[in-house]
C-alpha cells in the first residue's frame, strides 16, 4: 500500500468559535450578544448553562496557543465576537475588544500558526436584534461595515477570511425551529434571514476586494449533511435531492456562483421573499476564493408526502456519536466531490469536522479512541477526494477545546483537548496526540 501523503503546505488545524470558548462576554466594554441573552433566558439551554465562563479562552488564550504549538497545528480557525468590537453593533468602536484579537493574532503568528478568521459565528450584537437582526435588510450594510473595519485592522497580518459560519443554521435553527438564538419560529423571517445573509456576505466580499489585502482570500463556511435516497425509486431520489439543495452548500452557492437559488428552492421562496428579490441576485453573485465545508453526519431520506420538503429521515443502523448523529464518512466524500463537480470552487477548506463522545479522564489522560477512529475515517475520505480532483487546501478539526455546545450547553465534548470546567485545566486527549503525528508526517500512515 502506498503512503497517503497530503499535498505540501496542507493547512492542518483546529477550529473554535468566540461565544463557545471565550467566556467573559461583557468584559472590557463588550456589548451583549443574542447568545448572551438567549442563554440567560431560562429554559433555552440544557442545565441552564451559559457562555459566561466557557473555556475562559479570553483570559487563557496564551496557554491555548501554547497547546496548539505543542500539537504542531499549522492553522487556527476562530471567530470574532462582533459585540466586542462594536458594543452596539455599529457606530462606536470598543478598542479594548479589538485589542484582544490583536493580541490573539500576534501570539498565533509568533507561534508560527496561520490565523483563519470567521467574521460571524452567531453572536450578533443584541442591539441589532432589537432592530430586526438578520431579518432587517440594513444588516447587509452593518455587517459589511464591521467586516471592512476588521480588514483594516487585521488585514496586515491575516490573509484568510470567512464571512459567515453556517448561514443555514442561523436562518432555520435560529428563526424557524427556535432552538438557537434569537429563538424565533417564523418561516418568513427564516427566508429573509437566508437572503439577507447572502447580501451581507457579498457586500463584505466587495469590501474585502477594496481592502486589497496581500495574498488575501475570502470565502464562506457552509453546513452539510449527506442526504442519500433510501431506495432507487424516483420519489426517494427526488426527496434526497431536494433535501440536499435546501440544506447544504447549493442553497448559498447557487446564488453566489450563478446568481439564482437552486430550482427546488426558487419556486417556494417566491411566496416568502419580497417580489424584487431577483434584483439582489446581481449583487449576490460575487466571486469568492474558497468554500468552507463543515461536515459531521449523514441522513438517509425517504419520500414522505406529508413532510414540508417531501422527505423524511430513516434509520440505517450506523454507529452514532454522542450527539446522536450517525457516523458516515462516505457522505463526507460525496459532499466534497459533489461540491467540486457542481460549483468548481477555486479552493476548498474543511472548516469543521469532528465528533462528540463521552470522554472520561483516567489517571490524567483521555483515551478517546472513538474520536481517533472517526477522524481517521474522515481524513481518508478527504484524501480520496483530493486524489479525485477536489481542491482541498486545509482541514480544521472541530474543535480545539471542549466548549459550549449551544443548546446542549457543556454536556457534549468535541475537543481534541479536554477542559475541566471546574478548574479550567486542559488535557490533550489521545486524539490530539494522534493528530499531531498526522500533521508531523502530513500523512495518514505512520
Ligand atoms: C457549528 C459549531 C458547532 C458544531 C457541532 C457546527 O454546526 O459551526 O459551532 O459546535 O457544528 O454542533
């Protein structure tokens, strides 16, 4: 068997998000975010957990960067908390909040780690929510102004930028299912939010081009679940295709690459979006430098005339993670290959992939062999995708640290580094040690 090397300069890293790890959400003049409000509203988060302390990364970032260095990470994907920079969402800047990200970036560069910034990973300034949040058309300008300011302040040191993390989750889990902030259950808002995120994304991309950052790259990060038809019947195939176009990269990339929603979405949206939404498409169609793919799991789809999208999930008996998500590495390959075939992006990054398991500390160590197995199988699929022409340039494991898993609070651990929430002590799990060997060898075989 030949050794499976990854391409030279492959960016191996780990990912986090501001509200999930930082803690101190109101420190040094920061404004409140929708997640601060949501988690402080009783009944929203398992066990009443909040992001008030999280992994205390706001104060321990140096220690965390030292751990990244110890594991040999080449890249680190993190997000900026918009309300630390603009406590009121727009207008007055909070220099002390800015200072945190300045120091974080400098420390990463000092450690030889490439920063990969996400501008929005769900912690919208609460004052903007009071104005309608993502459902207000003006947010495209608010977001582009914030993005532009970040390009001005960090663009001298940071080349890689992602505008939005998982806009599907923001739109539907936050505005239709009500499980995430801002906790709405309103289908009209969900579609407006989908559309306005696209508008905001593209305006930020234009600001990025004007900022003219040396070697700068900008893209978007999208959530994906592999949807396969339960049988070969035409009905199941259509149901799986509809689920794919509504839930995965096509919903956002079709507008960005072709200036139109996918066919299965378009007809439906007409009813919900303002009549002139097609005009926006000219603006939304804007070249990007890479697509960020988040992938965790698969879903077998069967035709169901009673479900809104015409399909329902059926059990296929695969092993599951602690989230109850089935482990389906083949689906990861299908997503990566499908993306390259359908949109031919210039570059692709896996911006998130990983798994939650019930980790236990035993004599100061965490033997998370299930996570190693999960990652190995997904790395193999990524390697196969590269061999088959996918322009994959890097891979960020979710997550660097155990953290605040949104509505599940601290009950789910995704980290390759264990966090003891009582003491804030960190322990590199066996998966973290194993990952550092992969990175060192740039290969799956060692
Ligand atoms: C999000 C992360 C989240 C992870 C696991 C993704 O949807 O971007 O913030 O923790 O999946 O649920």
